[in-house]
């Protein structure tokens, strides 16, 4: 066959494949040297990685020196198995440690999914199967509670009503809002904790179209849902045809508009950030304003903001010893900084932090409940 007679499109494909092989990108043969592939997909960007090793040297869940860290990244770049795939607890912190924005956690999550042997991926495969069925329309249908026509939708992601604090939907904070929940509305971003990095790309548009069919703006109760529309949709070229808001901004707005109903709490609280906060760090400013409005101080502590630790939900069943060690250090740090309570904003974090906070006698409060306490809907929990 005369190679010169090959169709232009076929040549382009061959060149892309060569490009993928020479740049070390095995994720998608259509990747170019830019941040996005030709179809608009963002992914791990090998061209931004200078092999400094910072991401894995700073990872608090392994003890790698620079040489080992660089060797691990090299293996992943070559599409090979590496020690970090079994050790990574999917906390996303290395994205913040990377000085060049190469997105190392994305590389690790893709490779965890591909290799498929990390304890997290193996243990959570049955859950991912249930999610896949739900997203393919073969699972339990979602729930919709219709609200006032002029109010936005509150998306609870795939959480059951029983997984959010009791009475939340009766609160003035969400009065009249349409409420949806179920796998068909789920955020997908959290699938990285189960070996499902590809789920955003596979199902992102479907989930967003389902929410768009409601014809309203969306308030995301779960941080991951907001990360899907605000960050991942742009990276993956997914269209978001509705307005949306993070829970923190919604709470801030409500409290701002109802300041005369607030009784300042005069408490100090520590914050357990949800891991996807790494994708939307700007939401922290809304939280700071919420605290100011309700008279709460956030005392400085070791494990917060850049230095925050994982709630341990992804590893609680696969590496219990490590999980309990992290939880204890985390809760003790919150106590030592003088906090009266630890605040959570994700139902998974909230559930997994229940045992250590109770054992170490630190009050734990979901962020919506903290606002409800300030609005007089609930009392401060008894110690
Ligand atoms: S995601 Fe977290 S645990 Fe995994 S390598 Fe990065 S910093 Fe370490
Ligand atoms: S991903 Fe970032 S932090 Fe990690 S080796 Fe590459 S440039 Fe350094």
C-alpha cells in the first residue's frame, strides 16, 4: 500500500498516536500538547510536568524521597503500574502541591482505574457497578419533590434523604425549593474514590442534561456536584445550560438577607473540608462569610486549607488502621485549636467523622445545621 495515498484523516490519527507515544500520554490518543485534547477534554498534562517530584514527596500518605517520587511519576507517565496506585487514598491534595498545574491526581486516578488493583478500586467495584446501572437507566429511579415554580432546585446528588441531617428540607433555608436526588443526578466527580475517573467523561453530559430538563437553576448541596459543573464540565467540554450555585453561597445569601433572624453563636469551629474543595478553593471565602454572619470563629489549626487531611471515607474499609490514625490526629488537632465543634459539609465526611468525634468528645455539626442553630431552628447540640 502506498502510504502517501492514505486518507488525510487516517494520517492525522497516526500522527496523534505517535504524539501520544512520544509525549507519554496514554490516556487518549487524540491528546495534543495543549491542556485539552481535540475534543475539549482536559487531562493530566505531561507537557507541564518537569518531574520535580513535589506532588509525591509532599503526599502525607507515602514516605517517598525525590528520587522515588520522580520514578513513580515516570512509571505512570509510561502507562505502567506503580506503588503509588495502591497507596493513594484519593485525597486530591497533590494537585495543590504541584507547582506547574500538571494535575498529578488525575494521572493517578486514571491509572488506578486502568490497572484496577488498588485496594480502593477492588473494594468499591460493586458500588461502581450499582452507579453504572443507575446512570445507564437500569437502577432505582431518582426522586423529585416539586417546589415553587420561581425557586431553584436543590440537588442532593445521589444521597438518600436519610443521609442528610434530619429536618434539613423543612428548614427556612430551603423552603419552597424543588428537591432532587438519585444516581441519575449524581455528581460523578467523587467516582475517583472508587476507580471511576472516567465517569465524568462518560456520563457528565447525561447527568447535566437530566438536571437541565427541570428548567431551573440548581443549588448544589454536595461540593462534588458544584465541582462537576463549575470545573470538570469546562475541562471536558460539557455544556451546562443552567445557572448554578454552591451550597455555601446559597447559605451566605440567605443569612445576609435575614440578619435580623440570626443569634450570633459566639463559638469556635474547625472545618473538615470535603476533598473536592481542592477543585473549588474559592468556596472557602463564602464559608468565612457565613461564619462571620453567625458569629463563629475559625481558629487556625494544622490540618486545614492546603494542609487539610482526608476524612478517610475512601479507605475506612480497606486500611482501617491508617484511617483511624488520620481521624485521631485530625480531631485532636481540632480540639487543640480550641474548637467547640467540627463542621462538615459532605454527608460522607459527616458519617465517617461520627465515630472519632464522638470518641474524643468533640461536637460535630453539619454546616446547614450550624446555620439552622444560628437561625433558632435547632439548639446547639448538648456535649
Ligand atoms: S491524591 Fe492524595 S493520597 Fe493520592 S497521591 Fe495525591 S496527595 Fe497522595
Ligand atoms: S506532577 Fe507536578 S509536582 Fe508532580 S512531578 Fe510533575 S510537575 Fe512536579
